[in-house]
C-alpha cells in the first residue's frame, strides 16, 4: 500500500487520505495499528493510523479498548504538528483517557504561545473542544 496524504493548504483546512487505504487500516486490529505507531516511517503514516482509530471509534469500537493504546499515543503528545495534535485531540475527546487531559492543556498553551505556521487551520479549536468535553 502506497502512502497517500494531502496536507491542509490555503484552500482546504483538512487532510485528504486514500480512502481505500484508510478503510483497510480501520478494519485492522488495534495491535497492527499500535505496531505501526511504534515505528512510523513518516508523519503521514501517523496521521493515517490516527484517522483510522478515529473511524474505528465512530463505527462503534469500544472506547475502553482504544484507551489501552494511550501509552503509544502519548508518545505524540509533545508534537508540534497541528495535524497530529488535531487527531489526538479527537481520539482523546472520544475516549476521555484521564491521563490525556494534562497533555491537551499543554498543547493548547503551546499553540496559544507559538501558533502553528502555515497549518491552514487552528488546531486549538479541536484541542479546546476536547478539554471542554473532559470538563463537562
């Protein structure tokens, strides 16, 4: 499978993925995605994995089962990538892993002090929304 991710730009504020590839990943077991996240070849591969996890959750995957991936997902908590931050915030919003609250706040502060350049979107919207869901 060839990696295919188109990053956000000035006219589109979201990533585009090869949907066939994403559907294959979304049908994998979590162990396979965990293995991929341990040693990714690129940011694009991480984004595909995170997007697939989001789809799994949207399609009814048990959030407690996905929560067990937190030790692997947490490796990306200090990322400066607005794309990865946005997908992580979405996953954390859906799973509400208690340990993820602090990193979400850190991301929000980090991005408020040093906003991502050329992102084409504001990741603090998703991060802030996830924080609000934790507080609700």
